[in-house]
C-alpha cells in the first residue's frame, strides 16, 4: 500500500470547486493508496460519484467551530492516520490541526486557497498566525499568478510555500458544436431569437461575481449601443433574489434569462455567441468559464478575474474593467469580430488541460 490520503472539503451544494476536487480525488490511485474523503458542513452531502475505493464520510456542523464536529474529525484522524491531508480551504486546515493535536501524526498538508478580498490590518495578523501552523513540508496551492501576488502582500512569510496549479477541463468533452447540432431548437426553448446575440455567464449567484454589473452592461449594450442581445445566467446562489430584482428594474428584463443549475452546459455554449465573467476577485476562476472557452466561445472577462491570464485581446476575447459601460463596449467589440472557434479550442487544449492538472495534483500529493 502507498500513502494514506485524507481529503477534507466543505459540505455545500455541488459547484465548480466540488467538481474540481472530484477530478483530483478520482485521479488518485485507490489500488495503491488508501483514500478517504470527508465533507464538513451544514449540508455535507453532494451528488458527485467517486471511484471505487474512496471512503466517503459526512460531518455535520452547527456553526464554524462546532466542538462535536471537531471531535468527530479527530476520530477520523485517529482511525485513518493519514500521511497526506488535502484541505480545500484554510479554515478546514485549522479544523484539521485542532482535530489532530496530540495524536502524534506526521501529516503533510496541502491547502488550496480561494480568497483574495482585501483584509484589514488585524486580519493580516490572523493570516500570519495561520501560516505559523504550517510546517516546512506543507504547501499552499493557488490557481493564478495574480492570486500569489495578492497573498504575498498580505503575508510575505508564505514565500516558498506556494505551488501554482492551474484549473483544467476535459477538452475532448468540452469541444465545439458537432456539425448536426440544432442551435435554433435550443434557442427556441430559451426564448431567444435566432438573429439575436446570446451572451452566457456561468457562475454561482454570489456577490464576488458581480452579476449586477452584467445586468447594467446589457442595458448599455441594448439601449445605448443598439445591439439585439440576450443575457443568460446559469447558476444558483445566495444573491439570486437581489440579482433578479436588479434585472426586473433594468429596462431589459425580457432579455435576461435565469436557468439555475444545469448539469450539462454544452448545448448552451454551442447556442451562445460569447461567454463573459464580471468577477471582482483576482483568483476567481470558474471551471465553467474554461469549459465555455474550450467549446470555442470568445470571452470578455474583467481584468480582476483569474481568467484574465488566459485572454489574448483579439485572439480569444477581450479584457475589460469592472465598469459596466466598459464591459458593454468590449461585448460589442467581441460580437462584431469574427473569432475562430477551432483556434480558441486548440489554444485552451494547450493551456487548460485536465490531464495536466490532475498530474500536477498527484505530484503535489506525492502519489503516482
């Protein structure tokens, strides 16, 4: 038997991060390694299928530092005695360290980091205290260079403990539309005319993705720039009500469509003219946006998003500021330009590859 590996992830509705982690777990060899997955949270259930040999366990919590849940996690550490612990965020790393105190384990921790919000000075002290919990063998895993630069400003003591692993998608599955695809039929179901331009945004309805900026940009595009366009929001989240209210008051409400959760997005990508991302955080890197680009869609993304590192102006899309007027102008520019679907797909195969991503995570875990 190889290594004993414990994956700890927050229990919440299935989204891009959960699917990403599933790819990592399912790429880990369970024949030669003892693999366990623990979901910690108030809704510690997902509907993802894991490969045979992965032990799954749910730990329910009532609040962030629920002592009974920490004790349950401690029993996992005591019984499983992992050698490598993969924590899906820094809070779970703190949970893991508290749960394993006094068990005399020699664990190496990998912590993925997904938060780049500006923090007050007192919080920076907290971050540095958290860093002190890391041993020299532990590593932070980030997805973009911008994210690394941001965290270096918060805590320069992390230098040398960071590994960049870019997100990846299955480029064979997420590919341009087949020749016989009926684009008109899909648009008819959506209520979008064939001649209209369709912009799709696939991201959780949360504040950091700034869907309201997209709503405001659509108003500028349709009313000021006189473009016949529709906007498709795919995803669920806590900001659903506020975003819908913004759409109702936008003056273009009939051109905004909310689809909620959609399992297979390919037909929506194949029926769209472009994909957009109005994120306000440096490492916000929705897997769905990469999938849309792999399907050959040009993209307009804010220069704050992690996707910005993959955009070549005029080749596969354009960068914009977070100002709705600038977003609308870049949408207009993209919709008027003729992009090569095949070239965009080929470019994504080179830059964002699922096989490369899982291989790099296996190297970080120290397994074959």
